[in-house]
C-alpha cells in the first residue's frame, strides 16, 4: 500500500532531521504497529504517510502513485486518520462529529444520502456509541471520545487507516475493544492499518507487522512473529526485555526491567546516539 | 425544525424592530404613518413636499436603522467565522487588528485636521479608517504567515502585537490632538449618527456577497472547528480556507468599522449566545448571527437615539445591554456543559 524510499524529513532547515533515510514497505491488508521511544519520529512518519507533511527528500508511493500527486480531497477518500489529540472545544453532538467523516463524499450544497446515513449508523453501532448520538462531545469521557474519533475515521470508509496513539489514554477494556474492532475490519474488509502504539504488549497482541524506529531511523521492520523478541525491544527502548508465551498460551508477553548500571545515562538508543 | 423556526422568528423580529424603531425618536410618528411612508417609498412614489414625517423617516431614521442592522449583522457573522476558524472562543472580528488599524487611521485623520495640515478632499475619516484597517490586516497576515501556513496561534499573537503597537500610536495621536481629543474618543466608541444612504448602500452591497461566501463554506468551518489535523485529513486545505474567510470577514468588518466607528462586543457575544441556543453547527450560526447581530445593535442604537436624553456612544451601550445577558447565559451553560462551547 505504501512504499517509502530513502525518506528524509525536517520541519525547518535550521532543525535536525526528524526522519533520517527511512525505507519501508507497508503491505495492504496488514495491521502495522509503529513502535519506538518518545520523540523518535512516529507521529512525523504518520503525518508523512497521511500526506499532511511533504518529504524533504526521498519519496512515498501510495497505491502505485506518488503520494504528492494526490489532492488532499482525493486522498481523504482513501486514507483516514485518528490523531493523537482529539479534543473538541465546541459542543458538537457525537452524531454530528461522526457524520463529518462523510465530508469528502457529500457535495457542498447537499446533505448526507441514505447510504451515508447507513454507514454512519453502522460505525456508531460497531464502536458502541449509538446511545451517545445526541450527547455533546464536550461531555464525553476519554474512552468515549476516542471511540467517537475512531468511528469518525471509519465513517470515511477508508482503504487505509492511520492511528496515532489511539488507545494510549484508555483503560484495558476500551483499548482491547477498539483494537478488536480494527483487527476485525482488517480481516473482514481488508482495511490496511498503521498505528503508532506505545504499549509493546498491545502491539504484540493485535499487529501483524511491526516497525521499530529510533531517532528517525528504521531499526527493524517485518512480521510481528520475527520481531517481537526481547533483543530488539531492549535495543530500541534501552531496557532489558524478555519475551515469553503469555498466560493464555496463544501469544507472547514481553516483560521489562531497567538495566542495572546507571539507567538514567543510558536510556533508549536515541540517547546514546544523540 | 426548532432551528428553522428560530431563523424565521429572528428575521421576523428584525423586521418588526426596524418598523418599531422608525416610530421612535425626538418626533414620535405613528405606526400607521410609518407603514404608509414605507409603502409609498417602496412603490417608488415621490414624497409629498413638506411632509416632515416622511423626510425624518426616510432620510434620517431608516438609513441609520439599516446601518445598525447591517453593521451588527456583519460583526455577528464575522465573529462566528473567526471563533470557528481560530478555534478560539475569545476571537472576534477585531482579532486581526482591524479595529486598531481603523482607530489609528481615523485618529490620524482627526489629528491632521486639528493641526490644520491640508489633505486631499477624499481623505475623510472613513477612508482613513478603512485604509488603516486593511493595512493592519495585511501586516498581521504577513507577520503570521510561516512555513506551516497561517496557524491560529500565530494569527492571534500577530494581531495582539500589531494592536499593541497601534494603540501606542493612537495614544500619541490623542496627545497631539490636545484639547480636541474628544473627537477621537467619540469616534473610538462608535456612533451611527449622520449615516448617509450611500454608506448604507455600500454596506449592503458588500454584505450580500460576504454572507453568500460564508454560507457556502459553513460545512468546512464545522470540520475545522473540530481540529486542524482532522480537517486536513478530511481533505480541507485549512491554510487556504483561513486566508479566504479571514480576509473576506476582515474586509467586511473594515467597511463596517469605517462607517460606524469601533463597536465592540457584538462580534464576541452573538456567536456565544447563539451557540447556547442552537449548538455549534455553523450552518445555522451563520444564518442566525446576521439578524441576531443586527437586532442587538439596532436595540442599542435605538436606545441611545430615542430613549436616552442625550446620545451615549453605541459601543458602550452594546456592552451594557449585551454584557449582563451574556454573563447570565454563560453561567447557566457552564454548569450544563462542563465548560464546553
């Protein structure tokens, strides 16, 4: 779905590179977890994939076409995003916010069609927010708001969905339920998902592929089964990590400890290099 | 449905308010007479010579009433657009320095006259105010445009900086005006007396296209009001939208300010009041904020023109009438909405 070749990016020519020569293939119908320590360039990479930022050097191809050749409107029919900060100051209702996901498909003077309404109803039910339809989004809890954000992105009927830490503020139940909805969408509808995830074990549970980034560089990328091991997690995050089968017996669980000698000085790989 | 009724009742009340306001004043003119003057003016009959009532209504009251409606409406709609686009409940049509620019231009014109410096005839206070407003708007836009386009924080900050510099300059103008400083102060507080039909015509001609453009972009405004990144991933060029709508509304406000002086508060509170009633959907807010702004300013102007023993600057009255009402609604809404807008 995305082919990234020798991608370099910095926000300003005075600033250091945020993404440094990254090459990566993200296949369609996969659930790719982007992992790495804070400030390693995950959000920047996702913004580049969503076409919100333009590469300083290198290229990104989406669906066999240069990403930059898509107009914003065109791309919005294929790629949806759940941003990290989804706080809304105005008291739109849940229904109104989810309906905005249909924006690229509704003409300027028209209203939502019957098809649009059907899609909106479906995603709200899927995320379990139908009962909140007329509630102002300013009155929702963090978990409810996050489900609204995902519903809105799914209402866009995208072929690819980008999520930036979409579950990091949620309790276990809500994290797992959102991730399950996404995984089912991938398996049943062939949705391609790219998600920056903080929780290594959540990624180990739900992703099919993992990409490790540190300090703007690619550390490792590939199928989860090959990469979810203690060695890579230890190197990227600067901790001692060990993987073992989880208690349910169908997955792996990674445990962490701070390294014994002077943990503050070491930190993740970016600390060593920088 | 509820909103549609509100639209009709607001426009209906505005029409009634216009007729009612035309009766009031130093000379009280009966409703029936006002109505027949209206009808004959609309049907194109030339007024009967010596009919003072017709002259008062058509040459003095109606231009002033229409100016109040058009200026109030412009401020109301622009305020709605500014708050949604800048994601800031404190934004108003003056956020990008239009008012301070206009104030500077006007005080410069007044001071030049006080000092007896000859200027070309066309350089009136209104023209100088308009040029000042537009100059200030472009300075703010240029200052705020960076690599990431016009971000709302940059725009607000640039507006604050330019306004601060200009208010120092206005202070200096007041100092130079010496004993004539009253003229500057009176202009700064706004007034709708001595409005001509030409000015009403200009305001009406500008208002119509502005309202149409704003109405066409209300769906985009809604999406932008939920966050910059969300809007961009839904295919909206937020930087272009900001440039377009902020320029149009600031230009519209600049024309309004150049004929009425600086009338504060309308652009700030009208969007808030309406949001409490109909929610944050800008498609309704834009339709409603025009008659609501017009009504508020017309009410304030009628009070100062016809009720009070002598004219009080209208900017003072809009704040005194609108302010307490706003406090009441704001307090009530805060308890209900957990601080959301």
